């Protein structure tokens, strides 16, 4: 992927050490003037803080900061009232400047960034830098004041108004080097109407000395300068996908309240002992949930349903829990869902056999008990390949798959999928057989732990 964002103009190199999570606002264009320090460990993420009562309110000229990768602090000209569910909607906040952490000390010259003597509030959070980024600038050469948009903070396909934002009807250039399988559309109208301008991660332009920011457009040249009043983003769906199956091993704790009992009985009317195989068949439901927490390059997974195979667990020493292994196979269906959970309930039918000796003139009763246990959330990592009909960043042409699926060209994108699995499963089976002589009324009991056998889905 190309450079994901354009960093703000730098000040002179910082002269001293700066711990991670620290931002310092300096009053003058040097590192010896008075400063105001902000620590991410002393403020809650996602909550806006004002510095109106401080000595550096509306006086900051240089900034030095050291933030971890994925941590962003936005400096604001005006404190605002947060919009519910939209804490990073900066309508009414005036000039904004995003400090994007890279794990090292960075500097900003607020004069060059168009934010000198303007900072009076801030808000910080962690963002998914791989989920898509684009920037709007009021300068046509990717300079001046700007707003940076992290797609992980905005719902896809929804129109987002820029009413009240500093950049509303001021954008003269757009940089979209942080887009991958996403496209962004700007609208002239504030409700997703009017003239449009669309960019996407798979737009390919060759860098040059005259145009080092090849993944950007001068909106003046596009006839769209000073027009952007709203925007939306959408994901390019893959035409096909393949995910590698994986296994998860965990410990399931038995819940006796959910034990299922299956009963059967019979009589030996003969005058000699009868050796008989007691067959207990049953049908039960068990379920598992796979939650996708993150992929390496995109913010979603394409509707992966799954099947799982499970075998009887190995009993732990304390006899209350069992070690179980889930074999997960993700499907290749194409229906799109956002990143999240997928649940499957599986109906399984199986039979267990127990050989017993039934005395003459006796009746017998058999009880099969299926014990259930819960597998707690257990993490997993697997690989997947998405196939696109556009050359999305990071993909490579795959002529073999293109031919198989009937496309002229397809591009394969390898991704890593992370998440966790939790389940409610049958983990053990116990059987008990009681024989009673019909004449005398005496009885005997045979208890058995059924040997480990695979559970086969119906």
C-alpha cells in the first residue's frame, strides 16, 4: 500500500526525550518556551478535553508528541459537545489537526499547518490504520488546514454530512493513500446529493517529482474545489474467497444442569444369561460462535459461515472439565456482513453401544447421559485469500483462479483473520444399566463411561 496519510508539516527536531503517550504544546517556535503537557494515561480515550483554562490555550505554535502506532490525538480549535455515537464528528470544532502515532517522537509546526494559536481542546483514541484513511485539505497541494477521516470510525454506505466542519466547502485536494478495498465519494450537497467525486484504493497513478503524492487529487483540476459538503464510503466486495480451516483446543467445564438423559429398557424371559448389546441412539443440538475481531488489511469479512467438527473430550483430573478440540471450516459464500460474530447450531445424531450380560428371567433398564460443557472464548488466527476484479493494494494477479471462475483477470489478496471461538458442546457420555430378576426382585447395576468416539453431524 502507498503512504497511508500525509503527516503535518514538521517543526525542528525535538531536542529531548519524550515518553510514549505524551503530547506537548509549545508557546513559541522553539523547544525552550513554555509548554502544556497532555498524557494519554491521564485522560480517557474517546472523551473530549478542553484546555481553555490553561496558559497555552490558543497559544500553541509547535507540537512535540510520541504516540504508539494506532493512537491518534486530534487537536481542536473549539471545544464541542460530543454527538452520541459520533465522538469524532468535529462539526463546530474549527481547525483540527490529527497527531497520528508511529511509535517515535514527531513534531508539528502549527504555523505551517494553519493552526497557530488556535488549539483549545483535544480528544484521543486508538484507530485501525489498516481500515482505510483519507484526508481533505483546504490547500490544492495537500497543504494548509486538513481533516483526516479514519473509516473504522464511520459506518459504511452511510452519507456523512460535513455541515459545521472547518473543511466543509473548502476542500481543494484529497489524499487517499490509506484506502485499500474501499472507495470514498464526495458530494456537493450536504445530504449525499449534487455533483460527486469518487476515489478508491485501487486507482493507480505513477509517482513523480512533480507529483510525489500520487494517491491524491487536486480538486481544482477535477472541477470539485470548495464543494465537498458530505461523503460516504463503501467496500469493494470480493468475487470469491477462500479461508484456511483451523482448530481450536480449549477446556470445557461441565454444566450438570444441562445433562440430557436417554432411557431404554427390555426383558430377558429366557432361562439362561443373555449377552446383549444395548444400543442408545440420540439426537442433540450444539452450537458455536466465531467472532472476527480483526483482519490484517480490511475492516470486514465476507459473510463467513462455518461448520465445526468435535470429538469427545479428554477428561481432566478433577472430572469436572474436558479438553476439547474444535475443527473450524469457513465457507466461501459471498454475502457481505460487517466484522462481527457468526453463530451456528449443529444437530448431531449418533449411537453408543454397550455390551452387557442380562441374567435369566430379568428385566433391564439403560440410561445414557450426555454431558454438556461451555468452551470459553478462545482466540484463533487463520489465513484467507480474497479475489477481486480490481487491482486492490497488496494484491497480485491470479490467472489460474481467473480462468476457473470465468474472469479475464482476478487479483488475489492474502489476509490474516483474527478472532475467537466460543461454544456449547456435548463433551462426554455416561451410561448406566440396571438388571432386575423378575422372580426375586434383586438387581445389579453396570455403570460405564463410554469410550471416546467421534461425534458425527447428522
